[in-house]
């Protein structure tokens, strides 16, 4: 722990929030067949498998490349391939490995680096952001797509998932 309790709290919360979202995604995928994980309502929609690969690429680029200085190996266009043939279990495994590594990087980050400017997406539109901004953006991005995965799972299974506290009915 550093002497900056606000920064320490932010980093710990960001890492734990990613792991909670990971848990919700896994609970959704436990309810789905591989066919459902790859289902698209049309060419204009993403499958859950595409969303997992997209999140894996995004975490890898922003956290592992942008913050941890790993090589940028992201192939963003391939994340939205209409004929994605990767089994759902493999898409989830790749996502889980990358999220786990990203959460470890965030949790171990020296709070003094939070205002360091990075360039995680040198060919994209988001350039020259602080590490704090990058983490905030990534957690929000994972939250947004987790919401989509939850909604798609509810639609595909025609059921309530009870991912939060059990509700009285």
C-alpha cells in the first residue's frame, strides 16, 4: 500500500470490478450452448463469442500493451468476424486469461504511475491518455459489453439470470 489511499482504492476496485464482471460473464456462458454463444440476429449484430474476443483484444491492447509494455498484437477487425469459428469455451478461456493478467497488472500498479501518459492505441482515435483514464475506460468498456452478454443470455434462454441478490417474486 502506498500513502495515496485514493489511488490505492481506485486500483483495487478496478481490478476487483473486472473480476466480478468476469464472474457474471462465466455464469451467462454456463447457461448457453456453443450455438447460442455464436448466435447473431443479423450481420449487424455481434455474437457473445465476438464480444469475448473483442474484450480480450481491448484488454490486451489497453492494459497489457498500454500499461505493461507488452507487444501490441491486437487484430481488431478479426474480433468482429461474421464467421468466427472459435469454440465458445476457447473464446471464454482467452478472455479469462487476458482479464486475469490485466487485473494483476492493475492491482500491482504503482499509484505514482496513474498520471503517466500512454499511447495504447497508436493507430486508433484514443491517443495519449493517462493510465488512470485508460483503466477507467477499460472497466467501463467491460461493463458495457457484460451488460450486452447478460441481455443476450436472457433473450437466448428466455430466463432471468438472478446475477445479483435474489429477488422476491
